[in-house]
C-alpha cells in the first residue's frame, strides 16, 4: 500500500458562534497522491476554504478550531504537530496561494522582501542569494523585468501580476503540495486563462501535488485529475474528472454541472440549483441537500446517507440514498 | 511624493491665514475697549488715546491687519503690556523647555502606547488585554495636574529622587513628561489596539503565516508596519492635546515654558503676549500636522511612489 | 410608535449581533468580553447614579457644614471624625467634596448639554440642507478643530474673563464641532433612507421631516457622544479651575479645592489626594459608561 501525499480523515472544524459552535467542516475524507491535482468543488459557504485553512492550520485569528480527525502529510499528522514544526512545513513543503491577490500581499513591504522571507527561512539562503532566487522565481512565473520588479511595492502591480508573485512565492521552496484557494476567481477572464496555464506547466515541471479549490467547473476540467465535491461541510461525491462530468452520481453534482453554460449548446435558460446552502446552525436532520434536491425521498429526510464507494469503480464515492439503492439493485441482479 | 508634498504645503497657507486673522481679531473680541483695558481703570483720556495710537487701534481694521502682519513677518510681535519687554525676546527664552517637554512626552507615550496596544491586540480578550484596556481608560481619566502633584508628592517630596520643579537638570523633565504623556499614551494604546486588530485580520497576515513566518515576524514586520502608519498619524493629530496639557504641566512643575507664560499672561491680562502665544501655539499645531502628513507620505509607499 | 420601530432597525444592538461566520474574533471570547465590559459599565453607571443622588441631596448628607472653618483641626489627616481629613481652614474635606459634587457635575453636564444641542442643530442643518450652509458649518468646525481643545478653552476664557459660567461656554464651544460632525454624517445617511423619501412625497415640510424622522435616528449617536464627552468636560473644567480661570477658590468645586491644596502638598497631601480621586473616579465612570454605550448602541462608531 503506497503512502498518499496528503490524507485527510474525518476532519472536523468547529466555529464558535454565539454561545455554542457550528461545524463548518463535518467529517471530511480525501487524499491526494504525489503529482496529482485534486479539485475541491462546491458553492461558496460549503466549507472548502475552511478545509484548506485547516490543513494549513491557519485558523489563528478566526473563531475556528479543528475538533476531530487527522491530516496526514507524508505520513505526519499535521493536526497534532507542534506549531514550531508546523511552521517549518508551511511555505516549504506545503504552500498555499489565496483568492485575493490584491490584498494578499503586504502593501508596505517590497515584493523582493516578501518573496525572500520564506526563501531565507526555509532554504537558509543569505540575503543576496535569496534575492537572486526571488528574481529567478519571478522569471519562472513569467514576469518580465523581474530584477526591477523585486524593488516595487504591491500597489504598482496589476491583479494578474500580483497573483503571479503569489505563485512565485508559494513555489519558491519547491513545495510537494500546493493548495490553491480560488486562485483565478478575482481575475479577468483572459488573465485567468494565463494563470491556469502557468499553474499547469509549473505543476508538470515540478512534479508537485495540488489541491485546487474552486467553484468553477471549467477550471476543474482544465486542471484536475480527480474531484471531490463538497456540500455543507461534507464530501458528497468523489470521482475522476472524466467520470464526474460523464456520469455524475450525486444530484448536487448534477446541479452544479448543469448550471455551467455550455458554449456550443443553445440553452434557453441556465439550470441552477434552487435555494441556498443552509445556514450552519440550522442544518436539516437527514441529507443536508434534501431541501434543495429534486429527487428527495422520505428516507433522505429521516437519515443522512454515508459516503460509500460506487460499485465497480475505483476512487468513486457518493453520499446519496439514490446511488446506494442503485448499487444494491445492481448487486442483486448481478 | 513631490506633488503630494507640494499639495500639503500649499494647503497650509489658507489655514495660516485664517489663524492669523483670528489671532489678530482676538484683541477686538475682548468685551470693551482694549486700549482702556490695557491702560487700566484710572487712566486719563490722553493715556488711552496714546495707547490706541501706539497699538494702531485708530486705523481702519484692514490697515491694522496689514500693519500687524508686516510686523509679524519681520519678527516683531509687539511689546508686553505688563513688562514692556519685546514679546519676541520673552518667547525665545521659553521655547526650549516646552519643546523638550512635549517631545519627551510624545516619545514615551508613543512607545508605551504602541506596546500596550500591540500586546492587547495580540492577547485579545485575555487578561493582558483587560489589564491594558483598564490602564488605558484610567490614564485617560486621570486629571493631568493632579497626577503631577501626586508624582511630586511621592517622588520629590517623600523620596527626593527628582526636583519638585524648574528645569535645572535632565531629571527635572522626567516627572513632567510622565504627567504630560499619560493622556496621550492611553489614547494611543487604545488606538493602536484597534488598529492592530484590524491589521491582524488582513489577508497578507495570513499570507505571512502561510509562508511559515514566525509569529513575532508576522506581528512585528507585517502587522506593526501597517498599523504604525495610522498610529503615527493619530499621534501627530493628538499633538495639540500635548500643547494644551503643557500649559497645565508647566504650571504644576514651575517650568518656565510657553504654557506657563500663557497662564501668567492671562491672569495679568497681558493681551499682546496672549495674542503672540495663541499665534505660536496654533501655528505650531498646524506645522506639526503638516509634518505628520508628510511623514505619512514617507511611511506609505502608495503615496511615496505615486507620480 | 411606527417610526420608532423603523429607527431601531438601523443601528440597533440586535442588528449588530448578526456577524459574518468567518473572520470575526472568537465569539465566546467576544461574548465574555462584552459581558465583562458591560459589567464594568454597569458598575460605572451605578456610580454615576450615586453621584447624581449626592448632587441632589448633598446638603443633607454632609457630616459637617462644608463652609465652616475649624481652627482646632487645621489640615488634619484622615481620622474617624474627618474621614477625608480637613483643609487649611479646618473645613471637613468629605463635606466639601459632597457639597462640590453638584457644582462639578452641573458645570460639565451643562457644558456638554449646550454643546450637544448646538452641535445637533448645526449637524442636522448641515447634513439635511447641504450646499453653502453645509460648507460654512463644516469649515467653521475645521477651524475650531485646528486649535487644541484646552488652548481653545483657555483662549475663550482669556477673552471672556475667568468664572464658572465662562468655563461652561468655553467647554461647550470646543465640544460643539464633534457633535456637529457626527450628527451631520448620521443625517446624511438617514436622509437617503426610504421612509424619509416617503414622508417627503406625502408633502411633509422639511422642519417636520427633520424633527420626526431624522432626529430620532441621531439619538443613539447623541447619547453615546454625550457620555463620551462628559469625562473630558469634567477634566477641562477642573483644569481651568486649577489654573485659576474657573471656579473661585471660595466655591466648593473639586478643581478649585485641588488648586488650593497645592500649596500644602508637602505638609498635607491628603488635601490634594481626595479631590483628585473624586475627579478621577467620576471621569473614569463616565468614560466606562461611554465605552459600554458605544459598544451596545452604536456598533458603527467602533474604531
């Protein structure tokens, strides 16, 4: 049995709210293999970002706290790791880029210093060598005039350039896993495509794994090998990217796919999922998706289905009574 | 930066003009005839007329202002009604103690205020925060002159560590600076706390942590630098508070500075001196705000590097 | 009553409770701290009520006649007979403190009240009518702001002459611009809200719109700012009295008592200590209440 690069098991993250607490992440399992790109998909508020922050243990200054589960990174459980050792992994083997390039860089520090910080820290380079490495990284992410740009401040760059800087920063210590939280959402469409291409080529060059968090299925199709769909803090479906688009099993996934406009097809109106993600403190009792589901059955309201493998397929899971019924029927007839 | 600085500099001019008009009008705002007030109760009509002419009060108002301004620009602030000495000379000898006092007060207030604010923000809603907040509100509520008296009683009278007043040694400045800086320290502590709390919620702080930076680097380099811009601005704006307080503290500690002179002049109704002091204080206040504005430009790269 | 409920919707404590899920501080921590501060504010409020009662019933509470000299106990320290000791004329300091509560509170409260009324009127006019009136009022307050508070007060007293009533005027003048600015900004946002437009379309006169619909919106801000300004006003009035520009030394004002005691600091420090403590506690109480009210009533003013 090979060891996965990242293995998340039963991860729960609670947020203090009012007097009590709510679970923003309620038992999430998935894994990423070396060099693999896993997409984490769902509407906003489904717990994707909290999951990524939990993996990075960046919940400080939020009311959130990991309450159960494990996050094994190359076999080490990050949840139990002392802060000091966690710091050695962050930005080094495990790097992250964020959604908002405009606010994710410190406005009063030069780009060069911000890039050099992790390099000096993790690679132990001196000031001068770190600067050279920073310039090298900027070139790598396709920034022209890199040796001038290191002395600039963030406000002098466009959003796309800033995201390139963020990517350079994350890649600077050759991470084994890159977590990208909606890396292109805040950018213009043309810039989005450039950034995606960049990430794709970098990923292939560096042979690193990637956890790509997005609500954009177009980005998923472009970049991912496998996909995990999240809803209300839970994984509802897991599939290879091909399987997911060809044969979505969970009604929620189907809804997501149908709500993407297709270019060649002339669609009169976009199908979208009715209703909203339920508030964390007012979760329905049974299946969390039941109130919005068009196939809802009595069983769905009574009991929450478990995330179970779909018959006959590897790394294929669904959390739906419907698929589980099909499974059972298929099993009987065979 | 160049244009920004020029804008600020030009912006000060109308303000200085308004202040000069207000200060000029001061003599005319006093109820009654200033010449009669200056001359005293049992002055003869000739004496009053003499004073009126001497002060140029018989001229039309605008001419009086032009006269006043041309004197002012040549460094002539008139003579003291009380002592007959040139006001300019009186001021010169008293500038330094006040400058030292305000400078030292601001320095420690900024340092300690920032420290309390940062510690409160980092340990938000835990005991260091509560202690810091209570200390800040207390510091804001304590009457400055009373604090000065208590410090004198304890450290000068009882323990004999510091002189009770005057400006003979550097030690003389310690108790007055503590007294004068207390209020502003509290204000800065509260302000830097809320500013740090805001900054710590910024995305780039998370980026810093995601890079694996040590917490003190995240707080000291990434957060503090950003908060500092705002805190320094506020500190500068509160400088006027110090100028007002220096009047108080100089009285309590018998420091021969500008504030003490203001109190004495008011009690003796030495209007020319009061006028000059109001002008000096207001101008000083405006200039300090200007310096703060420029400093803000230097600290904030967004302004420094905009063309 | 109907417009009252609309008023509550805007800046009420309830709407402040709905916090976004992420990116806020610890909720339990926030609750505890809120409760703690509330408890401190409540204690402070209780203290202020006590002071007000003392101010009203002072003459019945004093153990001695506050003005009666007793040359047998000159500058005696605190004792069973004289809890806070006696002053340089042998007068009972506790009695003088109790007696002085009324004057001290009256001066600061009336100064802040005048500032609040003037500032609110100016702010309402400035915000509602805009245009040249707005510019005039705001420039005027800019000019007042460009003078340090206490210096402005000293300057005003220098013009008007010393005395408590002039202290009230001076403190009121430097308090007015802050009210004007705050009320102006509340007015500006209130002006845009729907119910004002509705009232206008039904043909209501401007004066009626301001009074019935905009003024109620500004009340929380006025209350918060009043409570925040009282502490400063007490300090300013005491400072002026201390400098000999406020209360006469014969008047039982806390600041004046301090000023008198100053000469005897080395022999009888208690003459200075007790009035100072009285001022400190009173100002502290008002500041704590102001803080609590700001948190509870006006979440937008938090900075």
